[in-house]
C-alpha cells in the first residue's frame, strides 16, 4: 500500500515538481469581484500578475471547500492508497480546517493524516517535497508523518516585499503590523513564526535586502534543499539562486509565487525557503 501526499496550492510547487514527486495539489480560490478562479488551474501565475495592477477592488482568496477535499481524498482511498495531507498554517488560512472537516466526514478507519505545517508558500512546499521523497522510497504512513514533523523543525523561510500594501489589505499582516508607518523607503524582510507572518528586519534598499537573505541562508548551512520564489522579477530570482547555490549541493529551484500567495504579497516579492541538513 503506497502513501500519497496531498498539499494545497499555497505550497507554490511547480506543476513539474508536483507531477514528478506524485504530489496532489488542492487549489485555493481567487476571487476577482464575483468571478471565482482556481489557483493554478484556471488562473496561472503569469496571467494573475498581469491582472493584478488594474484589479479594482483587489482580488481576495478563500480556502478550498470541504467538498473539494472529499473529491480529492475519496478516489485515492478507494484505489487503496494511504494519504498524508500537508497544509498551509491554520493561522493564515482556513484550508487546514476544511481538510480536517473532510477527514471527519470519512470513515474513521480511513488511512488519512492531516498536518498543519505552520508554514506557507515555499516553506510548505519543501515540507511536502520531503514527505513525497519518504513516501516514494516506500515509507509507511507513520514514517511519512514522522518525516513531515522532522522537516518542519528544519525548514526556514524568509521573504522580501516591495510593499506591505497587499498584506495589509488582505488582512494577513499578522505580527508584522508594527512595520507599518516606520518603513518609508525601507524594504521589509518577513518570516513565519508560530504560524504567522512576522517581521524579521528592515533593509535600507532592495539590493541590501537580497544580500541579507543570502547572509541568513549562509548561517543555516549546510542545506539539504533550497528554493527561490518570485512574483514578478524572474531575473532577480535566478541571480539570487546563483548566489545561494554555494550553500547546498542540491539544485536550487526557482519558481513563481502563485496567485493566492501573490494576492497577499503583491508584485516585486522574493522568497527563499530552505531545509537544513539533518547534521547541521
């Protein structure tokens, strides 16, 4: 009996990565006025960032329904698979809640574990990747669950935003609220702490902010897995990945922040996620 990994679209995994590792991604919803689109399904990141500057009002997001999770879980369980379902922080989204409700509607003996990672975006993506590697190596549902818990202790995430405007309007500012009003031209560096967006520090310029992310990563070496995400600046992300490659023997992945996370971080966002080696 094999274990299937399920995650949600805030993991910002590329389609290729999800397909290669056999990860099922449940999409969140993006609302443009009365129109609802599925993150990464009928709304791709490239189209989203073209729509964003002129969107009035700004788009909003919502978690997948309980039904969407049941539609994902049931066929997998019926085909004899076990499931470890790994999700965005419950403090940032109702997604984990929907997954738990779906689990409660299934037979209580169903081999399904639902996990709140207290992470978002590439941090969540790295945990899901680690789980998939354990599952694909023949790990049991218990071993995969344990690998998730261990990865959660080793994963680090930090992002550089061009503006806090989108986080404020989307209501996801969390503990970073203290940054507002004191920024002027400073660029905020953020992280996830206890499942919430939290301030890390302020950079005097974008280039200093990027250099600081490199420095933070260097302090966490050796690194087992490392990725860079961007919303609208792919060249910058590739250059950053090149600088970060010194701290890991694995290929540094580069991807685009998806529409749901993009709704809250806006254009010009960069993020670094890394999984520290077990022997760090």
